[in-house]
C-alpha cells in the first residue's frame, strides 16, 4: 500500500495530468469510496457526503516540509487515522498546528518579557509621567530600531512600542496601540470605552 504523501501527490497530479495517471487517481478515490461505504452502510446520501468531504480534504491537505514540529504532528495524525481518512488527518493536523502556534506565541512572549526586563535599566529615558489614578509610566528608547521604545507601566509591566510624530508614543496590545501618550495626555484603548488621562510628564 502506498504511503500517504505519495498518495496525496499522485492524486493531485492525476487531477491535472490526464489518462496516464488515471489508475492512481482511481485507486485513491476507490479507497475513499470503500471507507465511506464501510462507515455508512446502505446510506447513499451519507456515503456521497463522506466521499465529497474526503476528496476536499485530499485536495487541500499539504504535508509540512521544513518544520520538524509540524512534521511530527502530521506524522502523528497520519498514524492515528485510517490511511485514506484524509478528513480526519487534516482536522487532527489543523488542531495540533493551532496548539503548536499558541505554545510558540506564549514562549515568544515570555522570551520578549525577559529580554525587556534585562535591557530596560540600561535604556535612556525619554519621558516619565504620573497620573491622578496612581499609574506611572516610564518610557525609554529601545534598541531594536530607531523608533523603538519600551514602556514601563504600573505595576512593573514592560511593553514594547514605537515612537510617533513629535511627543507621541504607542505600545501594548496585539497591534501595539493599546496605549498612546501625546505630550501629557494618555489614551487607554486596552479594553472597553477609550479613556483619556492628563498627567504630569517630564521629558528628557
């Protein structure tokens, strides 16, 4: 029995290469039909739905090539499913990729926080502000690129950001713009309605 990557390749080639590869295409499609018939005996509409779903999965499934973690996840999904159950393999693989991406994002965030904490004391101060609600902000010039900044906000939270035009700075959130300081005014867009605060700021 052919390995799954070869089957996928053959099936995809067959869809564009004409009669020469018809046997390989028919073999794969025949096995899909057999799988769906076994799962839905005497239920032709369900068999047809199953076959269509498996063929869609076959056409969109792309084995990873260079990422060893993704490849291991793919191989695990392939081993856990029936060889021709492309829909289950695809769903399993997508679920594992989502988990891996979340884990990588979390690890990257931890690493970034550690890096910011290490470099912050060495960075030159741009501005330090205090506000009536008790929050304090310390913005320093980052080292990554010319407009990079690192903002320290109460309580001891460090966030990377960027400088804008004049005395404006943004940081925080997925887009790097949850907070914006313009002169002495702080705009908080981190959640709910936008909040504005006037503070006392000392620029260096």
